[in-house]
């Protein structure tokens, strides 16, 4: 048992070191454990570890049906990245996860400027990624449902429920999310191709660690 605990502590220390990072060359105090984000009138720009993939989603982006705005850029050798020509009436969410998926950041509710040319700028720290797991139940019976896909709004994250209705979405940055389940009868002939069965979104947070949620389908 003592040996197991020591191994666990070493693993946690390695993850913490990776999220802690080190200064980026030529970027002042910027480190691999943070991302600098500047929101302007019609753009979202920033500074991150060179080569890091940064994703931007509209607040209503649906990953199952690929509806809404989604774009990806990578930080250049100078650590800079930019999303330009954005809809000033839209609210956005930004996602950045390290290649090994152990650390990341998710920022929602990014509203563009009011046309006055001002910029709001802030540095956000990376943290260990977590998991969101739970059960999909039908209402009003409360029975577990299979053949459903569970996904998080304004992200690329999702998972399929097993035969007991259980699911797990892994490597999710610590943040607040909206989760929904939809029936996907891809084994039917012909396949089910309808839209969302339910308009109900459920709130879930991984800010304090792994989260458990019951997702209902009416």
C-alpha cells in the first residue's frame, strides 16, 4: 500500500509540474500553464505555448449536429493566436488543452466589445482536466436509456451511453458546462436522422473535481 501511495503521489506531482509549466521563450512571464486572452470589438486574440491548438465556439454550438460556429487556430512560433471577423452579436467559448490532455482551460461567456476599440485582456491558468460521468434516464419512468449520445454545449466533448445508461466524458477542463442527451439510432434501417429529442440542458461543473450528473430525456 505504501508503494502504491508513493507512485500515486509521483504521478500527481508530474501532472502538477506539467500544468505548472515553464516560461516560454521570448514571451516574458507567459508560461505553458496559462493562456493570455484579449477580447476586442470583432476579434479574440491571445498568447499561448507555441503550437498549442486553440478552439473557439459560439455559445450555442451543438457538437452532435455540428450547428453553430466553430474554428481552430494554433499559436505561432511567436506564441500569438487570433480569431478575427467574429460576429459582434455572438457570445463565444474558448478551449485549449495540452496535447497529452492532462491540462487545459475552458472559457465561456466571452462577449465582444461595444465598438469603442477597447480591449479586455486577462491571463487564465491551466488546471488538470477532469471527467463528467452519470446516467441518462427517461422521464417520467426514470429508467436508464442506451443508444443515446451525451454531449456538452459549445465544446467538442461527448460520449455514448452504455446499455445501462452510464456514460463518461473524460479530459474536460475545470469549468461550468451545459450537458444534454439525444437519441441516436444509428443501428436502425434507415438510421434516425431527426434533430434533438429534448431541448433540456442540464448544468454541471468540474471546478471542484470530477462531476456526476443525471441527464433526463422526456
